[in-house]
């Protein structure tokens, strides 16, 4: 129903910033909820942030105050601004969309934070 492609990952030193982007193949204005998750090696995928079609947001405690999720419906993108990065933020970051008939995932983008 929708294809999602993440970009913006890379290497950054602790305390630095990265901005991730999720490009959708269709309009996101009617998608109820879009989210960012991450998964580190050997760990379960964890919720990071969510944004509704109206712009309401919520964050995991681990990133609250450091990460900001936003959406640009005109460009069909969702962004994750990550500030004050820590080594424990190292993971593959995934965008997803919750739609009436299913949940859709991107393939992920690697974020590595060095000490």
C-alpha cells in the first residue's frame, strides 16, 4: 500500500546530530500514524517516536528531549532530527506507517555513534 525509504544515517560522534528522512511512495496525509523504530544487534526492535496525521507526537523515554519527529505532507516525508547522540543510539533506524489494512516498514538506515 505504501513503500517507505529511509535515508540520512551514518557515522557521528557522541554529542553530534543527524537528521533521518523517510520518503513515502504515496500521500501520507491520510495515514493515521507514522513512526520511527530502531533495532540494535541482538535486541528487539524498539519504538522511538510517533506522529499522527494531525501532527501530534510521542516519544520513547530514552530519546525524549533529544529527538524530534516531524512530517511534511507536501513532500510525503517524515523526518527524525536526532541531537545529543549517544553510543547507545547506535542501531538500524526504521520508518513505518500504520494503515487500516496493515503496517508497513522501510528497509532501515544505519546510525552509528562513536565515543
